[in-house]
C-alpha cells in the first residue's frame, strides 16, 4: 500500500505584510513600479488580530538592498511574537549575519540573466552579486530562493538553468515559484504571462529531474482560468505548498487522495 501524499494550502489569513519603505523604491522595477508595495502595512499601523506570520518587505535602494536593518528594533520586537519572513535584496556577509538575528526566513529573488537585472530591475549589478548574496545568506539563516517564471518577455528559458544552479551549486532543497503577472499601470503591463503549455513543460521537467526538490507555488501569479490550470498542474507535479489555491486544484487534490492541510501563514512556514 502506497504512502498517502500530503499537500499544504495556505490562504494567508494569518499573515501580514509590512513595507519598511512605504510605497517608495529607488529602483522602480518595470514589472512592479511600486504597485506591490502600496497594499502593505507600515509599522505604525499595528498588527491585525489573528496574525501569526509577518512578511517584512519594502522597496530597494539604488544598490538593490531593502533597508531592513534600519528597522532592527521594530523587527526584533515583532520577532518575539510572530514568525518573520523577509525580503532583503543584495547583502554583504556582515549584513547577512545581522539579519539572521532578526528573522526566521529570508526570501531571495534569484535570477541568472544579466538582462533581467538591468532591464527589468533597473539595477546596475552583476549576476555574481546575486550569487554572493545568496551564499552569504545561506551561511547565516534559512533561505527560500524565489524564481518568477516568465519574467523575461513572458517566456520560460533561463529558469531551467536557475533551478540547476540552485540545486547543484548552492545545494538549495526548497524553492518558491511565482509566475509573471502583468499589472495595470506598470511598464510591463502589456507583457503576457508565460503560456500555460510552457509552465506545464517546466513543471514536469522539475518533477522528473529534481524529484526531491521541495516546490512551492507563491502568491504572485495570474488569476482566473489561468490559475485554475496552473494550480492543477502544481498538484499533478508534486508541489508541496500552494498559496491561495483555486477551487479546482483543491478538488483535484481531494480526488487524487491527498491528505490536505490548511494554514494561514506565508508559504515558507510549512
């Protein structure tokens, strides 16, 4: 008799996001243009009832850093009561060490294309800066690399190399996958999400070539029919966690005999 498969769904009902820079960002990345920052809370807004985990995020400075260390006192106070996940951007070894004392997990956006850094992130940095930051963080704190599928022109190409590097070079066992979502009012609002057929090919490639990889589907991805198809693919290809799953994905998991666990925290806290 086979082992019962488990899957975790999170509705983020007990998670709150805080931006340390308000709606400000020096980079003003083309896919975001500060839109993702606007719904976030500030420290002065307080923590909502029922919250168990907090994402500390914010805009970057011109060096690609999220200035979380400026708010060490506020973060440390929250850490005594809540689980803390944070976006930090590019950091030095010394900064990574200080950050490790403030948070539980660091979520790190990972890319392997110089043109993404320059033309999407509007950042004058090199790939080696990302690799060195990832290495520095790995030495100090639990880290979840994030890969956004289709970030470059709505196509899936460099993402294959990115996974290979994370697993073989950096020995990462857990990766969060997002899918490019065109946001009205941004410079990339007319760029399409990757074809669902391309995502399907990529997901099955991961299942075949990295069967032990802990795969998680993050909160940034398209809605509607696209999400229905995407989330069902994640169920079929062995994703451990799906954030805000579609009803069709939940139904599929039930029909396949999965043992389903619901939670309200960030997808990295499972």
